[in-house]
C-alpha cells in the first residue's frame, strides 16, 4: 500500500493545513486536487476558468493554505500539488492562491497570515497584484489566468 505524502494537521497559518508526511523532492507530485466542478465561487473553491471552480472534496487537498512564498504550485495539466523545492517531513505545504484566483474581492479576500518576509498582507486575487508580482507568478498561472494576463499585456502594448 502506498503511503500518503501529506496529512491534515493544525496550522499556524490558518485553521488546518496540509503537512508533508515524509521528505519530498523538488518536482515531486504530492496530492491530487479534486472536487466537484461548480459555476459559483466560494471561500474554499479553486478557480479554473471564468465561471468554473473546483469545490471542496472532503479530502486532504481542501486544507492546503496560501503562502506568499509557497513551497508548492499546482500543475494544471494534471491538477496535482507539486513541490517547488525539497520539502522536509513535517513542513506545511502551501501554494499561492493568486495563481488560480482572478478576483477575491466579493467577500472572499482575506488577511494573509503566512508569515513570509514578502507577505502581501491582504490576498485579493491576481487582478490586484502589481505588474512585477504578476510577472513573477507567470509560469505558475492557471491557463485561465495566463490567458487573461496575456490579454492585459496585449491591451497595454496596443495602447502604447
């Protein structure tokens, strides 16, 4: 039987979090992101298209917290959480919610408690980041956000 790579425990960031049950190598897939597809956003849904969200599944992936300096990202080809670098057993697994969420201001924005040196303090979604912050996240963006960002860049370029 394969040992799960992650487990849910209490988090210093927010409520419950997902933690490594063993050492994880850079590039290793960790957990599958799954849940019902819905047209409606909520605090716990993951945006994958304009009006398409992955809702809660009741599984480990539901508890993955945000960090402004995460140790994971989401592979949108396979919908897996993937290690950005080597992760030690017991370390909390996080990803930057701004790689999936366009706009969290309709009651879903939140005060960030990640503790990162370059913490944004308030998470409002990709639309609310500076150009520099957007460019830093470019290679990790969901296909939906990547398309929106490219449209934004093209619009800026055509108005120059």
